C-alpha cells in the first residue's frame, strides 16, 4: 500500500476490528501504521450483509479478517484526503485550490474528485485559449495544435486505450481471484 501521509510504499499491515457495543453492528474498521512516518491510516467498512455475517461466525479469526478485507467496501477516514504531493508554485491559485480539494475528497467520493479534476483540466485549457462547448472538443483542439510532445494523435489515443484496457483487465482479474477465494472459503464452511 502507499502511505497517504508520506507517499512511501509498504506492505499491508492492516488490523481489522469490529465496531460493537452490546451486540454486533456489522461495521468494521481497520488500521495500518506506516513504518516510515509512523502515521496511522484508518478505514471504515459499512455493514456486511447478514448472511455473510452469519458465515463469518463459522470461520477462524484469520479467515474472518481475510474475508472482511476482501468483501468490505473500505473508505479511508483518516487522514482526510490523500497525498498527491505539493502543487507547484507556478500553478494558478484557482486551479491549485480545485486540485487540493479533488485530492481531499478522493477517498470519500471518486466522482466528486473526478468532477473537480475535470474542472482543473478545463480551466487550464481555457487559460491557454482552447475553448469549445465540451471538454472532448477542447482536448481535440489541443492535440491538433501540435504543441504536445506526442508523435501522433492516433498513437496517443492507442496508448490511453491500451493503458485503460490493461487497468480494467488487471482489476477484473484481481476481483475475480478475490471473489473466487472468498466463495471457496465460504463454501467450505457450509460443507463442514
């Protein structure tokens, strides 16, 4: 994982705990400690389905934690935002403010972060004189202007397409492996 405070990469060391008082709530939180800066990251997981919660009781503690980590929809709650590095001083203040806000809301809402990032891009294009009715046409104007160090528009679109395709394939493989392992573990519980 990448530390949201200092940006260093380290192996996951999550500790998972359930939030409970008198009875189980189904809510979980997990913490990780960065060995470099010693800052703690906290993520929260909303309640799992009741059928999964019932199956968890039949697993060992280690299997419970693995299952929860794989099935949970974790949201970072501390630190608020993410570490994307400082904004260079030559970036206009309005764009820098939107960029910082996009970084801050990323763990809470990827869609809100994307909207703010789009706004940053559009503002930069408008500042350079590329104005049209929609962002795609403005980007096309920039590519057609020949001011970017790209050998061809076709090559740039191919590289974006192949990078996106690789990311989707990788994510799909990881999700499938995760779900397959979890399903095998849970099926093993029902057979015993």
